[in-house]
C-alpha cells in the first residue's frame, strides 16, 4: 500500500476553521446547524485534506472536522446513553468533566462516521486513516449507571466499535486507529481487560489497525500531570508486552519533547510505530532538523520500514497557522532522513 519509506501522517485531529467552530478549544460548539452544518463540515474536511496534501503528508486523515470530540461524538451516536442528565467525573484521574450517563443497553443503531469516510475516500487516492476512540478511553469518559462493570461496558463498546470499523474498512479506509490515552494510566485494567476489549474491536478486520497512546492534548490539566511524572516516563513499559502480543499492526506514540525513554520501543520491535516527532503542546514550530533528530533517535529501536513519522497527539487545540507549519516541518524532517537512506 505505502511505497515510500517513512510515510507521514497526523494522529488525527486538526484545527477547525473559525466559521465552523470557535478555534483552539476542545468540545468547541458548532456555529451552524442542520443542512448548513452538514455542508460546512464537508467543506472543512476538503480544506483539511488540501492542507495535508500541500504539506506533503502521505497518509491522510479527516482532521476530525466532522466531530466535536474524539470520544463523545461516537458515544452520542449510540443508544443507551443519556446526554441530558449528565454527571461530573474525573477523566483519567486528572480533570473534571461533565459526561453522559449509561442508562440502558449500549447499541449502535446506525453508522457514525461511514458517510464522512466515503466522502474523504472520493477526494483522494492516498491511503486514508480513520480514528475511533478505544473502548477503555470511552469507559473513562462517561458515568455508568447500567452495567456497573467497566469490563462489561468496554466489551459492549468494543462490539459497537467493531461494527463501525468493519463499515469504515468497506468504505475504503486503509488504517483504522483506536485512541487509547487511558492505556497510559490504568495499567492493570489494560492487562486485565483493556487489551482484550481492543482485540474485540478489531476482530475480523483485514485493513491495518493502529493504537494511539499519548500523554494527552496540550491542555493545562495534561501539562500539569506531566510535571508530576518525573524525569523518565516509563508508562509504556507496563503495556507494551500486551500490545506486542496483540493483533494491532501499528502503535502511535508520543516521543518529541517528552521524557519517554525511546529504548522502550524495543519492547514492540516488529510492530509498525508512528513516532510522534511533533510536540502538540507548544506553539513553537519544530524545524525540519529537529524532526529529523527525533526520527534518527527512534531509528535505533524501530526498523526504518516500520517507522511512520507523526505527531505526538491531535492538533485540534492549536491555531491553524501553527498546525500547518508543524505539518510542513514533519514532512520536511522525514525527507531529510529519506535522503540519508537513499543510495
Ligand atoms: Zn493523543
């Protein structure tokens, strides 16, 4: 599918145009409604695709232009969840958020992103990647008043995700990525049932599958948490053995400007690795040489055929100007390394 070495991609989200939703915040409300909103989302998706292609990005995402949030938009489309009577919970033991409540059996009544994926597929011949939330992160983003068991709820989410993933694959999506930042926090649960739930979500897929595990968007709660993690962030060490033994093809990680010891990637040797070479928590645009330096370090632990240069996380909270600069830096940095390897 991908011919050149070091195919670049983003983790998923990109800033939305100001006319669609106020920029630089999460859960940003839509400025339009009805058919006008539908059309505006598709226009934003077109722009996002155009900007990625202009920057030389190889694996295209939808920039998450048609969703309000990487977890809640999927949940909103399931039955069994009450979005009106919300409860406040602590997300990833870190910050309070008002979240929906599971009140009945979880069911996916209709496709969620399939139309959007078909729309993107029509616009480009490049490989496309689609992000879905992972079951464990979904469990952590709502209040359960029905199953009263995180494991059971995760299993129901996994079944709904699997239905969606199969249809995304049929729509021509090449890589389906599951976002699981919760994997970096609840290690015991990952090993007890989190990975099993993710395996259920990818069951029967023949397209490539990815898991994205990061230290969160560049918002204050996450940045404050990172300050408490000390000089070496070894969270990945606790979950990599389980991932190494799983059917997941690609692992997307935070690397640039983070305290993750890159040699931990030895634990997933053989998997493809989306190496985060762009810091999404800072507005400073990396130079291509900085990107190349991160990739060079990663190459000690990842074979070049398995290395996918990427961003540390989504770029939704950044300004469009900064995000665009970072995309170009990512491509230019990857190109430096490609040249070094060209004989
Ligand atoms: Zn992330």
